[in-house]
C-alpha cells in the first residue's frame, strides 16, 4: 500500500478524517472562496454521479452496457474528465481488462496495460486499489512519483488527479472484482466528502454487477432503488416547514403560519377547510390507501408528493410527510402533516430530467432530423409551447433556411410549419439577429410590441405572440438557430434559459456528428443497396478505389480481390481505351455514356451500360463508374419485338381491330383484322379524337360519357356506336379500352379493341321481326282458344240442362208408377223401378260432378295466407254430424299455414277427408290423420287413414275421372273427387300423390307452390 503523502494517499478506515481540502497558508480570501466553491462543485458532481448511477442501476439489464453508461454519466453529467472501469482477469499477467471507458481524448487507456499483480504493471492506482481493497487517490499526476505505468495519463493537460475505487460484489468483505477510475481536471480535487460519495458510487456499481450476475437481479435492483429512494425521502421530507393537524373528517384543526403561507391563506383561514377540496383533481385519491393503512396500524407514517391548489388558483407542489397522533388506547386522534413547498425543486428536477432525457435520446437517435424532432418536442411539451423550428445557413452564411420543425396536432400549427419551409430569414435582423450576432438566447414576451422582433404577416396570420431564439453551437461557431413560438405572452425563467442553452450546445455537437455520419452512411447505403454496380476508379493508377456489394456479387469477386484490379481486368475494353474515355470525361466536365461487355471471375460475360462521371477530391480527379446489367433489357426488347409481331399477326387473322391513342385521346395506331369489314378501315382516323368523327349514335350525352371516362383514365367495356360506312350503309361497332401508364405512373393513352356489330344488329332486327310475327300468331291462337272454351262452356251447360230434364222425367214417372200401383206390382217389377230411380239419381250426380270439374278449370285463383287446420276440422264436423254413430280417432296438426285459394282448398280437404271417412267405415277402430311435413325443403300436406287402402299397382288410375278401385256396392261414389283434387292442386302449381296398401289404409300427399 502506498503511504499517504502530499500527492498520493490511500483510503482506509480511520484515515477518512484526515482527508480534507488541502490547507494553503496565507491564502487570500478570494482564493479561499474559490477553493470552497470548487470543493462544493466537486461534492455536487459526485452526488450527480451517485444519483444518476442509481437511476441507471434500476433499469440496467446488461452488465457491459451498464458499466459503459456509468462511465458516460461520470464524464457527460458529473463533469469528470475521464472515466474507466476495469475487471480483473485471472490470467498469467493478472491483467485488468477495460470494459467501460468515456472520453479517452489522448488515447491513454487505449494503450494502458494495467495489472492487479505485484509487478511494475500493478504499481499504479488501479492495481494498488485491487490488492489493498482500499481507494487510491493521486492528487497531482504531474508531480507524483509512484504512479507506475500510469505516467502517460499525465500527458493530458486536463488530467490532474485520479482516484481508483475497488469494486466488491459481496459487500465490504467480498472479493474485489474490478476497479473504477475517475480523472479530474484540477489537482487536489478529491476531498473527504467527495471520496465518500464516490465510494458509495463504487458500491452501487458493484451491487449492480452482482445483481445482474445473479438470477434474482430484478429483485435486488428494486431493493436498491427502494433503499435509495428511502434515503432520499428521509433526508428530504422530514424538514419541519409547514405543519397541520387534520381531523378524522379530513379538515384542518390546526395549521402553522408556514403552511398557511405555502397554501396562500391568511392567519386562521385554513381551520375547518377540507384538505381534499384543495388538492389537484388528479391527486385527490393519491394517498387514500396509505392513509387507510396508517389508520389501521399497519404503518406509522407515510410520505409522498402532491399538488395543491392555492387560494389564488396557482399550483404548488409539496413534499408531504404524514404521521398519526393516537390516544392511550391507540385510537386515532388526528393526522400530523409536515409540508414543504418543493415547487421550485420540482421545476429544477424537471429541467434536469428534461436535459438528461434529451441527452440520452440524442445519443440513440439515428439522424439529425430525428435528433432535432426529439429536442423540440420534449421542450415544447415541457413548457406547453405551440411549435419549434430550426434554421441554418446553406450557401449564403447570412441567410437562414428552414431545416426541421415540430408542432402538436393543431392543424393551424402544422400549416405554420409548412409555410415556414417556404421562407428564409436574414441572420442579422430582429431577435434572430441578436441571437446570431451575440451568441446568446433572445426572446420576446409579445412580438407585436417588441421593436427588436420582426412582426411578419406569417406570425400574425397564425396568432403567434411569444418567441424565443437559441443559438446552436458546434466547435466554437454558431451553426443554426432553435426558435420556439407560443400563442401566449410569456417570458422564460433563467433556469429554463440555462437548461435550453446547455441543450443547444449538445444539439450542435450531435448535429455536426450525425450529419457527417449520415452523409457517410447515406453514401455507403446508396452504394451497397443500389441494383447497379457502382465503382470508384483512380484514373492515374487505373485501379479501383472502392466498389459496392452489387459489383462484387455480379462479377464473382470479393471486395478485397477486386480492389487489387482495374476496370480493364474485368472488361473486354483495353486499359488504353479506358484511359482515353476517362480523360475525355474529365475534360468535358460532364458524363460519358457507353455500352460494353463485363467479364466475370468464372469467365462469363454480360452486356452493361456504363455511365462515367468525373469528381474532384482532395485536389485529384476520380472517376465514378455506374454499370447496369442490360441483359434482361436486351432480352426483353427482343421478346417484345417477337410478341408484337405475333400479336399483329393474330390481330390480322381476327375479325376485330386494335386501336391505340395518345394522352390527348388522338388515334396513333389502328390495326384491322383480315375479316374486319373493308368499308370501315378508315386510316384517316389517325390523329383524330373519336368523338369528333361524325356518327349516327349515340347522342351527345353518350359521347360525353365516354370522354369523361377516358379523361378520368378509367377502363370501359362494350361502348356501342353507329356510323355511316363507305358503302352508304350503317355500320355498328363496339369498343373496349384500358388506360396505359408509364413506369413513373404518367398516363400515356389508351389501348383497346373494336368489334363489328353490323351482322349481329341485322340478325337482331330480323329476330325482332320474327318475334313480332310470333306474338301475332299467339294472340290469334289465344283468341281461338278462348272462343273454344266459351263454346265448350255453352256445350257443357246445354248438355247438363238437356240431360237433367230426361233424368227428372225418369225419376218422376218411376215414382208415379210406384205410387199409383202400390200393391199391384210384383216384387220384381218394384225392384226394377227402384233401380231405374237409383240410376237416374247417379246420373244426375255425375252431371253435377262434370260441371264442377269444368268450372274449377276456369275459376280464377285467389291466393291468401290461411291456416288449413280450421278447414279440416270443418269437414270432419260435417261428416260426424251426418253419421253420429261412427267412432273415429282423429288427429289434426295445428297450425298448417298455406298460401292458397281458400274455397278451392276447402274442396280438396272435403274430398280427401270424405274419402278417408268413407273407406274407414268397415274398420272397427278407425283412425284419420291430417297434418303437414317437410320433404326436401318443401311443405307437404297429407290426409291418411287405416281403412280399405288400395293396391299400389293401380295407383295411376286414382286421379283419372270415373276410375274406381272399389265397386259401387262396396263404397258409393262417382269417381270424380280425386280428379277434382288433382285439378285444384295443379292449378296452385303443386303436385299430389298417394301411398297405400290393401286393407291397411292409404295416405294422400299434396304440395302447394
């Protein structure tokens, strides 16, 4: 261990008390104050490092990234000149491997070989700190002797003092696994308090490393965060500033003057006021759960931060620490609230957080535009400003051009940004000129009243009131202006100006770096993603200087191989010819285009189109050669010519025509098929617009529709028109067309086909004439049929009338004979006369049935939606009334909806149910079923019974008039009822059929369309 001296000392228990700021006798007061301020700044930077390292620790997941971030924070935020973290390697040399490094401006640590062994390489601060397990401090690198191979560190003028802190992963007794080294820019920089804070940083770093190496990293990280927050809150929140007692009803019962001052009330005005009524709406329920736990005895106090609304409506942030006063039995009496106004602190923290977040985001953004967007959005949202713009000079150094902007979702602000892109601004005028000239922020609370502010019409039109202008610096020069605007009148506070000024300096550095990187990246990406082969050639050595990926892949060489060659090595063109072409390109100052053959590594060749351009770099000429493989283009051109020839041959063999127009719809080409009518081959159409050529049809509106369609570049199909042909006859045509667009989307015209409709139109006219004649014939035949029907009806009536008179005479005279000769005639004669009477009656019934059949055929159909169940029940009731002695089991489904003629369906059901009633007369246990089923998606109605049934082989005779399957002696009837059923069902568009078995019953089905 090194002994403590004026420039080198070690840190160990008991020694801390002796490590103080160096004593300088007879020191002037101003120098003493300066040293005190330096000491305070050093302590502040250590605290910033401690605070920020804790934040990094919370979100860290990867050890290497975590250690690098610690180094970056130490330099960029805390202000140390250099930060280095090394991990111990258990190799032969016992080396310390650098895993984190920030701002190694002189390349010292890039060359430093550090060791933790007891050797010459291990005698520096890092090795000594590892072996001793104690912090090692060198207060003056330029004057210290015992720094080992760390002497090169003193070569940098900014490297004055260094501290090496061992990293233990398991607490104070744990093994040392690494070392954290920090370099300060002034000698005698590290005092006792700063060193203690830095040792806390080292413990946090080691804790983070241990946590990330352990499977429980997440839990340990959270524990560390909670511990850090607890230390902060205890230190920060327990200051007795404002004190208030709050009763169980949530109202103040006592408040001190400081609390009244914080909340803006006069003496005694807070008493009886509701605490919830003074809270910000978003914070009203913030502490409900914590208060409930405290009242339940699960915690003694709680603390938080809240927003209160002051008496004058202003917002105030407070740090709130609440405990409870209880009585002797432990019952709650009232809450004791300790309140501290932290509005300014929250503002300062928010600004630091803003600056910190912007710094981090600037480091990870990918482009200059993205970096500016990040900064402008963050600042505008933080201050609730409306928009931000960034202007920078282009060619003229005194004229500023719009480069990037940001605004919220307000359409007016978006329009303001769009308009800003069209303007330029003189760098020496108004507020902008002040900022540009003096290099300091300039602002105006109301640009309409400020003589320094240029009140232009653009700002007036968009309602701008306030404006803030911040210069952006890079490498000691102003490179642009960051301009913020608001529609409110307001002035920025000094802390905000300082924060944005610091941010502007960061922006300048990042912008310069990113623009340079972007230019290089865009060039490299453009080369490597180009489908063309891009090469850079030195015309003096005739060698390639650079080639893109496409050139390597297409020619079959690696980049290293092709960079040893020249263009003549991979082409059929000689070195001399290339030299001549390069010289010609340089002399002309333009571009040279030529076609030659490229040669691949495997000996294959392919045609290329070459574009040569000369550029000057660092005083010498270079040739940029862009080669494009035109094999596919040549093949496509040949294929196109072949296809076009085949297409024209096909067109010439067809009966159609092909037409083309330009973007103004003028005919440019017309190709007629060999079978296209000769009279219509009007080559005079070339150069004309279709609707300007005289036509017979359509009318003007029809041609206007076609013109509107083509002007809109929409396809059309089947457009018909008629024109007078060369032979004096009318020619009918139909055309279809599709718009044609170039590769860039530009409309170039139409391509379409035409078809001769003249034969079809003539056939159509002939067909119309035939249809007209056919309609006349149908009308005549319909008239004849109606006349025949009327004659048939008259005949039926005459037959019925003529037959009824003789039948009535037969029946009447038979009755008279029987009545007047009663008892005089023998039984046989009486039987004969009765048979005559029965025959007459049957004949009369047959005549009535025939008339019904004829009448139903002529009766119009009146459809309606009805339920067939009531009709079925009506027929059954009539049958039961006529035959009261019958006992029949009856089942009728309900409902049975149908769309039909009610009267005709009543006839159908009466006949079917009557048959079922009749043919079950001889069955002891008669049964009749009436219902509805669904067959193949159709509604089918049925009437079934268990009566006499029938033989299915005779089913074809069932619906024929007067065809009976049973004798009249077995079952009475005329044989016309089922014929009526069939006629009515078919009149409805339905069908009827039957199923049955002799002596086992029958079932009749019918449908209604």
